[in-house]
C-alpha cells in the first residue's frame, strides 16, 4: 500500500486596504492581489463584458470614485502601467450584498481563477450594484475565470 502526501499551505494577511490570500496545491499557484476600495458602478455604465480591465479609459467607463471622509475614504490608487483590475459586478439590488475575495490562483494551464463569496444581508431602502475590484500586477498574465464559492 502506498501513501501519497500532498502538501497544502494557506496564509492570509489583511489590512484595511489590502487583502492577499495564498493557497498552494499541485494544480495552482498563488497570485497576490489588492482589493480596490471606494469605487462604485456608474449609473450609465454598460454591462461589464470583460472582467479583466487593463486601461484607465475602460475602467472609468464602468466605475466612479466614492470618496468619503478620512484617509481610509480615498479610493485605492490604480496605476494601469503596472497593474490591471479584475472586476465583478452583480445585478442592482435593494439587499445588502458583500462580495469577498477568497483567493486568486494561476492554474497549470496559465489561466487565472478568482474565487469569491457572496454574502447577502438585510433589505435596504435604496438600490446598489454590488461590485468587487481586485488589482493584480501586470506581469501576471492570463485569461481570468471567476468562481463563486458557496
């Protein structure tokens, strides 16, 4: 009888503006990312057709800044010469919805997979378009796949 051991390692670090998750197994390697804060989906934005956004013009077509008071209220800066955005939007809703990234990994076939969870809360008196934007270094190339973890 043979025993096979597959090493798995998980590490997570987090602060107010950044969440980076590491998950390593035989089929995937971890890719670092930063969660972009204080952006909203524009009312006049077309439907998001590509989840990978590589330039400011395309990004500004979909998202606006939502600056609030204090230093934590500034939108996360995005330098598209060094990074790109992976964006996910959900349909407009009157329910409180939070999209939380679980991890970003590169599969053996070169594709990037962003795993996320959706948390639904209480009904609100207003409508919102839930969204998640993660920033990835430009050298992390590949097609992007989104996968909801339930």
